[in-house]
C-alpha cells in the first residue's frame, strides 16, 4: 500500500505567518499611538488608520487562532487515519505472509482474493484463481454430503471446521485442515466468506506411518508362537498378541476383552483349580522384574486341561530405556519337550527292566550304548534349541516398543523426522523376518528331537525281541539312510569344525531294518567325530561314501583322525575292547552283530596311528525279513 502525504504542516505554517502579520500590525498601531500621543487625536486620518490597523490586527489574530484550532483538529483526524491505515498495512502484510492459505469469496463462492501461500500450495496463480469457485480444487475423494453440510453451516452464519482431500493444479492430492467463516455487514447479512486452511499432508502421512508401524509391530507379535501380553507398572494388561487371544478363547480366559484391562497379578494370585498354586510364584517373579530386582524371570509350570496335559515356560522381561514401566510376559508351550523328556525316562526304565528280566548283561550294555549315542544326538539338538532361544531377538522387540512408548506424544514427528524413528518400520520388518526364521529353526529342532525319540524307542523295541529279527524292515534309498544318520548327530560336526564331504554313487534302493542300520551309522559317525577331535590334523574331515556292487551296497565312513594301530584292527570289534578313556567297548561290538543280523558285514581299515580310519558297512540288496524284500 503506497504512503499518503498530508498538507497539515503547510496549513500550520500559513496560519503561523498570518498570526505574525496581525501581531506586527497591532504593535505598529500601538507604537504610533504612543509616539504621537499629543497629536494623535488631532489628525482624523491617524485616528482611522489606528482604528483600522487595530481592528485588522485583532481580526487577523482571531482568524489565526481559528485556523490553528482547525489545523489541530485536522492533524488529529489525519493521525487517526494514519494509524488505521498502518493497522490495515500490518493486517495486509500478515495475510500476505501467513503460513496458512487464505481465500476470500463472495456470497456466491467466487474467489476474490487468495494469498501467496494458497498459490504455493495449490499451484494456481492469483489471476488463475480469481473469479473461480473453490470447487476447482475438488479431487472427488470427498462425499457430497460433506460439502452440503459445509454450505448449510456457513450460510447460517456459523463457522465450519473440517478437512479436505483436495487436488493441486498438477493433479497431486493433498490434505487440508480448514476453517471457513462468514463475513457480515452492518445489517448482519452475509456478504463474503473467508477460509483459513493449513496443509496437513505431512501430518496425515505421519499418522499413516504410525498406523503402519503399529500394525507391523502387532503382526510381529502375532507371528510368534508364544502367548504374549504387555503389562503396565501395576500389572494391568495393555495389549496381547494372537497367540494369547487364541489361548484365551480356547480356555475362556478374560471374557470378551481376552484379559486386556484386567490386572494379571491379581489373576495369578487368585487363580483356582488344577495347578493354581503356580500362579503365586509367577506373580512374585513379575513383581521382582517390575521392581528391577531381576533382569529376567522364567519358570516352567504345568497347565493341564481336562482334554490334555500341557506345560509352559513363562518369561518376563522389562522394557529398556526411559518412560513408563512396561513388561513383556511370554508363555511358550513346551509340552513336546516335556513329553520327550518323559519318553526318554520311560525308555531308560523299560530298557533296564528288560535287561534285568532277560539276564543278558551284554545285550543291556549294548542297548545302553546305542541309546547313549541317540541321547548324545538328543543332547546336541537340545543344546542347539537352547542356544537358539538364548540368541532370540525377542528382547530387541521390547526395546523397539519402549522407544515407541517413549515418543508416544510425538510419534508422528519421531517416525518422520528423527533419524532413529525413520529406521523403526524397516527394523520391525527385519525383526519380524528374523523371528519367523527363529520359529522355523526351533520347530526343526523339535522335529529332530522327536526323531531321536523314535530312534530310541525302536532300539528298545528291537532289543526286547532279543534274538528275533526286527519287523521294521523297509525299502529305502541308501543316500536317504545316510542323510538321516547325519541328521541324528545334529550339529555336532558343524559345532566342532569338522568338514563333511558326501560322495554318493547312484544306485537301487535296499530292504533294510532302518533302525538297526541307523544304529550302526550313527555310532560310526560319532566315533569318527571324536577321532577327528583327538587327532592332530589342522583341517578335520569326514567323508561319507556310497558304492554299489553286483548284489551289495557299501557305505563308508572315513575320517582323518587318530587312526587305528595295526595290532588293534583285529580286536576293535571284540566285546569290551576300547581305546577311549571313557569308553566301554560295546558300540562297535553291537554294530558288527547288527550288521550280521541283516546278512551284512562291518569292516575297518587304517594305515596306522595318526592316519585316520575307514569303516565300511556292507548290506545286501535282497535281505529278507518278515516277507519284505527288495528286487534286484
């Protein structure tokens, strides 16, 4: 707005000049009267000159005083006008420089004014927007009812607030938070409308990212097999995962809320029914973690139902970092492991009882040796499972949840602008994939444990028949048999740094007593692994070979370990002979007997001490047992 110049100062100078003239005339007349006081009244002309100059002086003085008052009044009016115009300039600058889009329309909705922010947000220039209707920004994403409500509100003289999903000039969609108010004249009639709008696209995107992160976090929790609940500092359940929901629905726990909103400590301490006594120790452990007396609490407990017997392992951890106290309570179903342990114990008891009744000490010790080999595999598998649980990334999940809790008040800005916050969605995705892999590995380890149990049961069943031929004969591919024996040894070779090489020649399947053959191969592989560990070779190697002859298959287990002295080659299959400090001399003896029972043979070869050894198991293609045979 250009500045306005006022003539008030010119008028003031003119008034002052005329006042000086009047004063000069008045003083002049009075001076003449004083100097010619003796002759003044004798001269008529002097008298009239004096009177006229005096009157003229008084008139000019009065006029000057009047003009001075008028000037003051005009100056006051001009000052007030300058003040109003300055306020208008400030208001104009505020509108022009406002960070919000401002639009003024007439009563019909035609745009009369838009500020620069509107042009920047929408892409339309002032000239393009002027005279247009705001509907040029419509994207088609808003329902017609929303616009009807808007017009009804502002035409009634009320303010309308809401959001628009509009479209820029370039076609890009964006979100606006708008406030539209009517402008009324002196009679109260609506003449114009003014809209103040804020671009909230970034906020909407941030909110969407928050929802995505929360969804990803919930999906990660739901992907875990454990039943998980999040507790606050008083023990109230804030949230649960899918595993918890399924358990709650199946067991009628927590009502319609599935426990959310209930105090878990009170539920544990007031539990009734079977195994209710386990609730108090669990509640005590949770309180200890809550009070920072324990970093982590875990306990195994039975939770049997009328339909089945179940065991669980509860693990309680605390969120890391600042912020309110939050705890993660995870219940993992360990029923399969408990059943496996019970099966081990039962197998051992049955084995001891069978050996005692048969009076066959040699058979019993042989079986114990075979079971011991299987139990070693079980031990390896269980250690792998325990190690996997120990390396679990679940605690990292609690750290992420704690980080989100810490920024709950500004979660959108944190996820959009903070360097750590931007990494949270990607990190949660990687964590979900890692936890899924952990679950798959754990399931595989449990499957191997079950396989070990079946092997032990087969050993016991085979020995209960004493000299009878096993009824477990079946047709099997030889590489499959060797791979199964390798799996039964678990990760022993990997953990001990033994490199395994497989050299399998293609050939026909054989009919074999699977468990007897596995008993032999597992024993040979474990002996080879121990020989490699005791040997001096820098690179420990185990080679598994399969070769086919006219009527037999040869399975070789070769190592580069301590080797066998020549004088011992004829004695290693004798009952009770061993070179190990902790050995009993039953493994190879029972293995050679098992090979003979399947009409095969077991042989050993070694070039001497320190030069490794090779054990070769030969089995016939057409071994018959219980009417099962394999065609040549």
